C-alpha cells in the first residue's frame, strides 16, 4: 500500500498552516521551468509546492520526511528561482524530522520551519511513528 506522504505531512501540519492563514486545500505541487520552458535540473531533488492564503498571498513550501541541510539549501535555491521568475511568496519548510543543521540553515535564511522532531542525523528515529504521534497530538 503506497501512502501519499506529501498529503499526510500537509494534514499533520494543517492546524499550524491554518494559523498563519494558509488553507491546506489550496496547496498544489508545481513544475518548475526556466525562461526557455526547460525543466529545472533534476539533480535538485526537493519538490516545491505552492499554496494560497486566505487573502490571496502565495506560499512556497518545501516538504520533506527527513530534512537535512542540503535539502533546505536546495529549497532555498528553487524558491529564489521562482521569485526571479515572478512567483513571489512566503517561504515555509515542513519536515517530519529535521536535522539541527537544517534548522540552523532555515534560521539563517529566515525560512520558517515546521517540524515534528529535531534529530542529530538523518537516519535517526522512526518517521512513521513521529507522523502518528503528531496526528494524535494535534488531533
């Protein structure tokens, strides 16, 4: 059985996102193209998702099960590219597990981070257990 992890992560953070005015139902995955309509290089693995707030403001979200510093850097690069292409938006990073280095990078870049558990290394802890715990805790 395959689980839609992006959808699950959005559901886990639904209340947090609603508090800042972002409706989870408006969030959609987006394909990123440069000016010549070429797909952005695949060596940057992070998916970028776009959401819209209650007042029409745009949000650019990075969504990850386990966020390391490289993933957050890639998200920062992609969101900067989107801004240069005219898609301005508030940047947010969501992660079930986030390494301390990734959190430090978010703070340095001014990217708000929502995460379930702060970990030392990527392989630490059980992600599904954290998701379950977060869903129960946030009701």
